[in-house]
C-alpha cells in the first residue's frame, strides 16, 4: 500500500495498522460495489479507503456533517480549536477534509456527503461493497448508523466498525453494541479484529 501523502500529517483518530486493514479489506470489497464511510473528520480513514476505491475504480461516499461528535465540542477532550468556525460558532472539519482530499488527489474518487447520517441515508438506494462506521459514539447515533447503512451491504461485502472496546474500562460501548447486533442478526460473521477495528463479512 502506498499512500499519496504523509498520513501522519492528517489530523484524526485512526491507528496506522487499522488504516492498513481498512485499505486491504476495501480493496477486495470494492470489487462488489462502491463504498461508504460514516465519520470522515479530516479525512484520515478516507485516504486509506479512497486509495482502495481508486484502484477498483469505484466511488467512496464520505458522510459527515462536519460539526463534530460530542467529544469534539468546545471544552471536551478531543476539541481542536483550529477546526472551530468562529463566525458560525460551530465545529467545521469540512475545510480541512477538502484540503486532505486535494492533497491526496482523491477529488475524483471521493464524494463528500455533508449531512447527518440519518438524512444522508433517507433516500439511499445504492448497494454497497463496504461500509465503515466511525461516526457519533452515543448509543443513539451508533444505532442510527448501523440501521441506516448495514442493510445496503451486498453479500460478500464488508462492515467495518471502529472503536470496539469489549472491556468497558477501555472505552464507550456503543460501537461494540452495534458490532454485537450485527453478529447476532445472523447476517454478518466476524473475519478479523485489528486493534479497535472490527471487520465483519456480509454472509
Ligand atoms: N474516521 C475519522 C474520524 C471520525 S471522528 C478518522 O479517520 O480520523 C467522528 C466524525 O463523525 C466527526 O467528524 C463527526 O462530525 C462525525 N459525526 C458524528 N455524528 C454524526 C452524524 N450523526 N452524522 C454525520 N456525521 C457524524
Ligand atoms: Mg473512531
């Protein structure tokens, strides 16, 4: 895997090993359909997935309202003042995201959808080869993401979920809850776990 830019220079929350796994699974999944991620932030995961989609000549849809999750808001643990739009009084990671896509030469591969996950999903009809869920971490947000997007994955396709913490002492449980839901639905089987990244295949 060769990335078109220095990935360490991209702000974000993805371990390089997790990124590599995203790239490798996406490379195969993109053969069965276009791919989609929920939660792009400044585009770190988008670069890995986008590179794989470029190779397979499919589109990567990148859904994010770019207003930040709970933990990105002013005063919270992962707030980044540089991503705050003072005139709007809101977070705005879209400008940085666009810069990353331009740097990575991914503007012809990645289609940004700047909207809440639920709104983006409302009229979605396109079957997907891979869905990567890395959006809001409240149980409500994670459930919306799972219910909205997992049903569009074609057989043989991949569902990837970030921030899986089986031990509650290590982190929030919402991503793990939807991971377990996917398994118990009987529609998915676990194929690999890379750090906090859960990878499932649509049966
Ligand atoms: N994948 C990124 C990190 C994503 S952080 C990386 O590799 O670095 C989580 C992102 O989810 C934030 O940018 C936030 O704006 C977005 N988000 C949270 N809730 C959302 C929702 N309901 N709809 C769309 N985007 C959401
Ligand atoms: Mg994450």
